C-alpha cells in the first residue's frame, strides 16, 4: 500500500472537519465507520510526524550540547 503524502496541518484540519460531521450526527453507520477509520489513519500520520520531529530536535540539541562541551 502506497503511503499517503499529507502534511501535519492538513491532517489536523481534516480530522477537525470529520469530527464536526460526526458531532452533527447526520452520518449513516457505514459512513461513520469510514470516517472513524480515516481519523484513525490521520492520527497515526500526525503521531509519526510528531515523533520524527521530536527525534530531529533531540538530535540537534545533542549535537549543540556536544559542541558546547568541546568549546
């Protein structure tokens, strides 16, 4: 399965839109199940992006700390 290319902000925006539709209560059972699956997928994308960003920040901070210790 090809990985979807969507940025974090767009994923959050889509999650918010779906949640609004769910809260309105106008979705049928099949559509509700589809929307819940989509939100689950988008949340995984967001979680993965946040984890990757955290690792990158920690790497930069560690490198900066090492440079400061050498100076």
